[in-house]
C-alpha cells in the first residue's frame, strides 16, 4: 500500500523477531521489471555515511564528500529509474540506529518533483526505539509521511509449533522430535522470539541426544535454557 502511494512504512520488532527475514521476503515479491529495490543497512554514522551507503546501493560511484552533491546524484538516479518505467523503493534496515538529524536529510531525497509526484517510497525497519526517533522534531517531516506501521510480536504457541515443524521439514525430518510440553517450554522461554527459540530448540536437541532420548521434552529445554543463560 505505501509503495503504491509513494509514502513511508515503518516496521518494528524486538531483536530476533524476524524483521529482516520478513522484510527480505516481502520485497522479493516485487517484480524486478517494475520495481527497483535499494536496500541499505543503517548505522550510527554521520549523515554523509548514510548517503554514501545509499549511493553505493544505487550502484553509483561517489567522488565527493559533499552531501549536496550526493543528494543531487541520488535524485538524478531516481529520475532515471522512473524514466525506465520502474518504481524505486528505498529499504532501510536497522533504521533505529540512525541519528535524529539523518531522518530530515532522508526526507530531502523523497521530496516531490515539479509535477507534484512522489519520488520514492521508503520502508524503515528497526527496533521499537525507531518510533521514538521519529517523534523528534528533526524527523517530523518524514514522520508526517508515514502511511503504515507494523510491529512484529513474538510467536504464540500455535505459531511456534508450526515454526519448529517447518525447520524440521527443511532438514528432511517428517517426525515431530518435540513433544507438546517442549514446544510450550520453548515458546515461553523465548517469549516467542524466533532467534531465541532457535537457540533453545538447538540446545534441547543436544540435551536429548546426550541422554539417548528420541523425543525432546520440556526437561531438555530447561537444561538448554540453563546452559544458554
């Protein structure tokens, strides 16, 4: 929706909640003949560093440290993409790391052209502190263009069960190696956060194997959690 109307979308979630994975899956659904994805991984560097990253993501060579000239080059490349009947989409992951002043400069390259047409939609992805930074007065111009917001919560017990079975299937295992109590223990121990669940499930498998058990139990998850924490 935000891509179609040329606005900004914000995606937030805890560390390990699957933000980057979900983001990559989402933008692979855009056909490359119509859309041009410009992926950038943000950092806490200066405005200049961010614009250099965007320039490189556009496959442009930069020979200047002038923000003005970098913006000019980026805007020209955006226009070139539009002339090719493509829609450029700027995707910034880890956007919560960006300094507050950077948000204003990012807005400058999303401005309208002389025909009052939006230039480029933007997807911002990061931890929940991203929303705090968008509330700063220096980010108000960009925040005013946010048309959609999504927050990735942890998986519930049903989702965790499907998630574990999916990973087992990818490994060529059709049998469920985790009993229901183990899945519940993983879901509760990880808070539904997939990265934490991965570590618990892996540790529980090791604990079960070391005890010659063919089925992972809640006790094995408890042992894994004790070793991990």
